[in-house]
C-alpha cells in the first residue's frame, strides 16, 4: 500500500516538475541551458517514467526515457 502511494506521488511530482520547467522557460524566468531547468526535466521525467512503468503504460515510459537522455546530455554539456 505504501509503495502504491509512493508511485502516485512520484507521478504527480513528475508532471508538476515538467510543467513548472516548461512554464519557467516560456515566461523567460529560466534559460533552456540552466541547471534548474534541466534538473526539473530530468527528475520530472523520472517520476513519470516510474509511475508509468508500474502502471504498465509503456508509451510514456519510452517518451520519458528519451526525455531523461536529453536532460542528461544537456547537464553533461553544461557541466563540462
């Protein structure tokens, strides 16, 4: 039962983080190469991925694997 609630929380965190990141970029509060933006996308995609995988909803799993890879590449590029 606790695991089920944790997966729900991760899913809700995920969509919130991705939407906040998108909003902050659209409103020009953040730049697309800021660490905060990339971190929100990375962790948000991870939350959605975990929730979707547990629910056996595989289209969002694939989408969020790609989203995570893009965010990781951006972070690596930023940090190097």
